[in-house]
């Protein structure tokens, strides 16, 4: 398993990939392992908590779309090589 591409939304590292503060990292670990309610509790005191979810959901959706485009291109390339 690889570490997901996550963007920080804290004031120090806003928008930087993989530069999460401790709270963001802990919340991400809880969320990734299926403990969403713990992630929510950890982030609750921070006014940027909702932004953390929103920003990273957008990034995740964009990466999934990119992966599908790559797979489609790879499949076309392989099918041409086989013919």
C-alpha cells in the first residue's frame, strides 16, 4: 500500500503535498483505516477541518480520473502492440 497523495491545509504548509501537521496526519490515518468518527473528533477543534476533507477529496477524484485516462491509454497501446 502506498501513502495517498494528501495536501496540507494548515496555516504553515497550506497546499503542500505530504506536509501534514500532526493533527492532519493522525486524522488521515484514522480516515484511511476506516475510523472516520475518530478523524472527525481529532479535527473538530480546528476551523480548517472541513477544508482538509474537501481539498483532499478533490485531489483524490482528480487522481482517480488521471489513473483511468492512463489505463485507457495503456490498454490502447497494448491492443495495438498485440495486433
